[in-house]
């Protein structure tokens, strides 16, 4: 009997022979001193943007990452463009819930309507913007706005039941009715608020400085004590590690001569010899396909953040491959946008993860309890 093909199997966008050849070449270069790609990036789940639909996925198992202080075999090499960016850190004591809001008045909703809204969890993004569409869709509730031109009444209906209304011109009445609905959600329901677009402890870079070259550059700056100039300066009162000059305002590190390539004059950028310390080693794109495939098979709750070193063509390939693995790729940033790949999570999964104290989720989201008070069943669990 012939075997049945697995149609759901995800194939890499290149042939196996080409993939193996590229990875073997990269591993060979790595043995000579080039830094390899990260085996695993740190990611945080990202809820879908308000008007986007989350792809199908399997159930999430919350897996805690390695502690922040645990040493890793791969050292993070940051490019010159991104050296000024602060490193992500996870606080030692993570909050589970925000305080109960006291600035939300009681909308005095009927008991049957309060029961209808019980599965609803509000989702705040970009500060204080509540996505009503995403919140009601994931709760399995049908939210329908309705405006009557004759009576000039705007209504919000949930499963064909009127929840709130406002009178006036269409735009004005819609604004007032929406404010009332937001008040109802905040008073009777839990809310999840996104405080960071992504959270990671490690970025993925396309080029890396060779480790041997970096070490050689550090050793080159050190001058041995047997050096004639070193001994002459010591006799004149200079101490190792201090600045030159009587007022100690001179340089501390010695000027290092660099070997140049070609016939380019002084001042030309990147005019360094091929064996110099400023040349970086490129990692084949196939290695990042394997990284994404490995990440898709693990229920991790952190984001993979690709640096801005990747070209538009490479980013397009990585986004397409991430979507084929049912992951959520996004371009995040203002000036230099970066590709961030996340595992799509529902609002309910985010809320449960934060309330369980998952470190990566707590670094990115906060849970706001209902203004009416924490339900009794949640108090018993606490």
C-alpha cells in the first residue's frame, strides 16, 4: 500500500540540498571564529491588532523561559546602530493585577445583560484605546451598532439586546454611545492592556563580528610593560590606566594603527583590510528559516526580533515563511522598522498567563480587574 502524503507539512522555501550546503558552509565558517545564529530567540506573544484575524493554532502551554542570569552559549553582539538601545529586563517581583479602578461610575446595567457580558475581556492597545471589535469577537458576542434617522437614536446591541444608547446627530451620538459602552466594559469585565509592543531578551542579527577578530582588537590595545615608551612614561610619573598630561586631560587608550586595503585615502569609511577587525560575517538566510521552524514547534511566549540589518527582500521571505508556520509577523518601529515574529494568543490566554505570573507576559501586558470588584471565584483561587 502506498503511503499517504502529509499535506500539512511545511516545506522550506529552498531545496534540501541547497539548505544543507548553505548551513554546512556557515558551520564551517563558524568553526573558524564566526559567531553563529541564535538557536532560540526570546519572544513574547503578541495579540492581533484590532482589525486583524488571528490564524488557527493549537492550545498554548505556558512554558517559563530560562532565568535572566543564566549564562548562554551565544553572546549577544550588538551592531553600532543599536548599541544605544536599552536592554530588556524582567523585574524580580511581577504584578499579577492592577488595582481595582475607582474612576469608573456604575452604569447600573440590568442583571440579565451583566450575565450576557460575563465572557467578555476588553483589550486596550496604544495606551487607552479599547478595541471593541476584537474584544467582542473573541468573546463570541455579536456587537452591532444601529442608528435610527427618524428618532436620532444610536444604539449598541449585543446578541440583539440593547446595551446602551445615545441621542443626537449620528457622529455625536456614536461617540457618546461608545463612551458608555467602554464604561460598561471597564466596570463589569476584566481588561488586558498592552504596555509594550514586544518583549525580548535577545535580538537576531544578520551579520556578526568574528569572535577571534574582536578578541584580537582588545589584545592589540594593550601595551606590554617591556615597551620602551611604556617605561619612559612611567619614569615621568605616568600610571597605567590614567590619562596623559600634567592635568590628566589627555588620552587614556593608545592610538591603534589599522591596516588599510586598496589605494583609498584617509577618511574613507570601511577601508579596512579583509583580515581586519571591522569586517563582519554574514549568516545564510536558511539558518533563520530553521530558527523559525524550531520556534514554531515550541510553545514559547516571547518575541523573535530581527534587527534592521535585514533587507526588504529578506524580510519579505521571512514574513512569508513565518505566516506559513501559523506565526504572527509584524513590522514594528518608527524610523527603522524591525520584523517581530510572535505566537498569536487570544485575549483570554494573555489574561490567564498574566494572572499566573508568567514573566514575559507580565513584562508586556497588565490585567485590569472590573471596577465592580474582583469576582468571588477569582478571590477563592487567589
